[in-house]
C-alpha cells in the first residue's frame, strides 16, 4: 500500500476535504513522487473494490481524494494517473446512474490517453465505456462510432501479435457492442456480421459455455431472424431483445506484491460474488470482464505448497458463497 499525504503508514485515507490534502501542495522530490503515485493507485484500487461491494459512498471518497491529490500537483507529470482516476470516476458515476457526469469524466480520460499515446487496448476500454453511456442515453449513432473505434484499436493490437486472452475478450466485447448499436439502428446485416465475428472469437478463446459466447450466439440468431422479416417488423418486435452495455476497462486490482496471499484471495472472492451478481442482472459483458480479471489474479498467485491448501479452501468458500 501507499502512504498517506502526511507520510504516515497506510490506513483509511481521509476524504477530499481533509487537511491532509494541504500537504500535497508542497514541492515533490523523487521519493515524494513515488509516494504520490502509490497513494493515488491505492485510492483507485480501494475505491473500485468498494464500488464492487456496493459501498458507493466509500468508493466516491477514495476516488475523489485521488483526483484532489492529482489536481494539487498538476506541475508534475501525473497525467497517466489522472486518466486512470477519471476512468474509474466515470465507472462510479455510471454505476450510480449519473450518466452525464460519467460521460464527462470518460471523455476527459480519453483525451489524456490519446495525448499520452496510451496502449490500444486501454484506449479501447475507455471508448467502450463511452459507448455504453451514449447507448443508455439513446444516442446510438454516436455510441456506434465509439464502439467501432474501439474495435479498430483492438483489432490492430491483436494483429500485431502477442495478444493476451483478456485482449481477445475485449475484442469479442467490442464486436458485441458494434453489433448491439447496429441492431438499435435496425441495420440487421451489419449487426449479424459483427455478432458472427464476435462469436467466432468468443467460442475459440472463452469456450461455448461462456456467458459472452452465449450472448453473442443469441444476438446472431435474433438479428438474423429480424433481417428475414424486415418488411413486416413492428417496433415491439425490433425492441424485444435488449442489448447489453459495454464493459469497463480491465483493471489489475491485485495490489502491490507486498499484499498478502489471504488479501488477494479475499479480492478474488469478492470479485466472484460481483461476477455472479452481474450475470444475474444480465450484464454479461461486465461478468466476462470480471471473470478475465479473476483468471489473471489466480494465475499470478504463488504456487508454493504452503499457500496452495489455503488458496483452495478460500476458493471453495467463494464458490459456495456465490451458489
């Protein structure tokens, strides 16, 4: 964990109005810059974990505190940290139903990422977030534009080689959301094409039983049927299948290497509960994203025998808790 703005050990960090922020305006040396980075990242991690647990007020406090620290030190090159914080604030506002505020923060994050020439998959994640908000606001032409750009970015990344499973998951989600927006616009053939490509990726990488694969298969079937009966299609028929929102960008919330194994396993347990909840809400794209994060965290755990038995017991608890 990071240290607080006063240089003390970690613990619950104060909110944005606390006097600890005043110390953040002091000149920073290289160690202070590292401490600032650690603190901001810890605030973001804790804020998003609180959001997953449904603790919206705590999430807001942590994320706004991170933003305040960065705004108080604008003379330093903290733009990458600000992009992460804005993106997470966008996710917070989306989750709490404040869509225009979410859109503002996500656009701010996107602008920073483009200026910094951030990697394609990260930018694509932000584009997909913006697509989701615009779709909820029924601005489907603009939502399609952002989803299409996300798809182009991820396709370019994958074509370059070395793509991870999570990158392919993001690619499948991008195809899904392009298809969704084409469907909202009654562009059935293009919707079917996107769903078919997404289904190919999801089936190959995630398997036939994965929630996103099943969603894409249903989407392809629905738009194919609609395309065949366009002349007599009613509005009720065209709207009977509601598409899903785009996912938030993947985040590594495993914490620093000094985090204990039990803490990491608790994070995995919490994420599995959120994954099941997202699936029950019909938010399959979000569930797929969380599942990818869980796999990444589990793969990063040490395999020493002393930890193995404990890991299995904690996972069993997590699995039983979500049944």
